[in-house]
C-alpha cells in the first residue's frame, strides 16, 4: 500500500510540473522538469525506498529462486535481505544478500552443506 502511495505522489508531482509548465507558456520546460522529477523518484525508489517499504511497511518485493536450487530461508540484517538457497547438484548452501539498489551484494557459499537430509548419527 505504501508503494502505491509513493508512486501516486511521484505521478502527481509529474502532472503538476506539466500543468504549471503549460500555464506558464512553456510546456517543453514543464516536460523536462516532469522527466527529472520522475527520474529522481524512480532512482530514489530503486536505490533506497523499495526494501525500506517492504521491511517496515509491508510492501511487496519479488525474488526468484534460481533453477535447480531449493529455497531454505530468508532473514533481514538491518535493511538488507539475506536469502538462503541450497544447490543439490553441488551440495552447496548459498547465502545471497539483496541490498538497497543491489549495489553491495554479498554472497557466502558453504560447501558440503546438505541441509535437507536428516543428520546421521555415528554407530
């Protein structure tokens, strides 16, 4: 819901810039300002607000599990989302970080992980 309100505000500002530009007799300048407002709004959402909205206000974020992997879990560390998947072909657990704007993504590989099979006990 918060995401819809954010985009409604950005679009309202774009329309306002076009309206003011047309009233002042320079629709071209209004269109340039509207484009700048939309670009700033899109960049702000992608690089900052998307994960903040999801974590704090219940927004929506879609992540696809890569083919051949199985999803195990997910957790938040501050405003970054960590996803744990398992690759049965290589017997590797993969922790992937989704940071704001996907700029500083971390990845941790644990070899011989095998989390989906029950542990064996020594005889």
